[in-house]
């Protein structure tokens, strides 16, 4: 067995387990370790390793992260979530407004940052108003995942798919907008039904609310961040400029700031995700260069599984995204998506909507569950799955049927 195959198998074992047994490693460090091992053992040289890295995708991801950090630091997310949570309306109506807000924000900004910024505000306000915070916290996670599928910049894997398959912003929207909107509606309906009659926490169940997070809101810095975001969207839709470079320039402009220190902003960038991308680019590139991808496809075809079939690819992406996580899954399966024009949109929809199935399906889910646990509100694996399973099954079905039966015809 070659060193390339051994490293590939070990790395994807780490993707499945979230680390390696006996070692305090996460997915990013496992991917980085695999890439370094390939270089150290001579499985590929430095030039070949660099050639496997998609710098356009990294540039898009890094730049949009910085724009999102700018808005977070300016208090934009906290102000919006606080405004919605303070509206005097029924809990069901508040739930719908929150889902709509999170979904829209997650379609254009990094959904994990949206979850990080909004969760503490919604949690604190819900407890102060005597409401059960669990449906509202779950709404943040589920809506962040559902809303992120709407655009090519809604999630890291969408950016990768769009870059590799050269998907246009508007063209992808035709496939994804309706499934995303219907997915948000499904999230609202399932949560409203599941928590009917349980909108308050009684007696000892109700944790003591913390002080509200810092409500400071910087209007001018928010305007600056939104203007850059609108410019990036304009460039993505109406120009042929390099998306990675445009996003990187826009993001770095956020660091030229007279009010916010650059270092704390850079510290909020998800460097682990960027490292994961780099490591997996190299590991998957070496795997393909060694011819193992071709051998895998040939073997699967003998077993009756054709990954070049977009329907099979949709199903494989949906299943594997909850096993190895969505980014590693997309990076593994993307080389098989080049023949059918529907394959890219179907992969993006499958990887995003399947994230709602279980807690470890996305970082947004983990952020919400940890926030609830910090207040003594336990969301177990099965309690999450009871909500996530119907949401995932229904929304994946909607997405597949929309692309296959409506858009394709």
C-alpha cells in the first residue's frame, strides 16, 4: 500500500472521528498533518502541493470572513437579533422572524459567524422574557444551514463548488433560491409544531438570565462593511473579475480601520477552516494524482454505484456530509461532478441541507448546543435529531425535486 493511500485513509478517518484516537487533534490539524506527511515522504514535491491548492476559493473564504467579522465587531448582528427578539409578538411569529433574519444573513455572510454573534443575544433576551430559548436557539442553527444554500457564497463548500465548476452567482440562484426559502419555511413549521405548548420554562427549569451582551452598535463601521459586501455581490454577479482576488481585497480593506484594531479582527477569522482547506487540497490532490480516484470510480461502478450520475452524487454527498463533515465530503466528491451541469448545484444543496440532521452536521449546530449547555439546557443527540431528521429529509426532497423536475425542464 502506497504512502499516499495510507495518508488519505488516515486523514479521512480523522474527518469521520473529528480527530485521531489518543491524540488531541481536530480535523484541521489532521488534514495539515496529512499534507506535511505527503511532503516529508516525497509523495509529492512543493510545486505539486501548491498546484493542488485552489487559491481562488481560499481568497473568497478569507475575504468574506473579514467582511463578516467587520459587521460582527460593529455590532450589526447583535443589533438585528436584539431588534427581532424584542418585538412584541407571539412566540411563533418571533420564531418566524428570527428564522427569516438568520436565513438571509447566512446566504451572504459566513453562517458560523452569524450563529456565534446572534446566539448569546437571542438566548439572553429569551430568558429575560421568560420564554423557552431552545426553539429559538435551534432556529439559529437550522436556519443558518438552510439559508446558506441559497447562494454560492453562503458556505465554504458552496464557494469551492462555484470556483471549481465556474458556477455564476445568478445561475446558481435559479437552482437554490426556492429550495432555500422553502427550507426556512420547513424549519419554522417543524419547530413551531415540536414546541407547541412549550414556549415557556417553568420554575427550576428556567436558568437565571445573564446580562445582555454589549449592545454597542457602530453605525458607520456597519455601513462600511455593508457597502463592501454590496460591491462584492455586484462584482460576483455583473463582472468577470476574479472572485478570490475581489473578495480578498474587500476583506483586507476592513483592516484599514481607525476604530477597530486589526489584530482582534484577524483573531476572529476561522483559521482552522482555512488550514483544513489547505490540508485537504493537498491530500485529495495527491490521491487523484496517484490515480486512486480513477480506481475508486471503476470499483464503485462494478458495485453499481456511478458517482458521475448527479442523483447518486446528491445522495452520497448528503450521507457523507454527516459522517466526514460537509467540507471534506465536497472536496472528496467534487472531481466527479464535472460532466452533469446539475451535479454542482445538487452537491451544494445536499451538503448544506443535510447539515441539519445531527449536531455534528455543522459548526453552527455545535455553537448553539454548547450555548444551551452553558445555561444548563441540554440538547441531546437524539433531541436534536428529532427536529433535524424531518427538517433534513423534507428539505433534501424539496431540493432534489426542484432541481430535477422544475429547473432541469
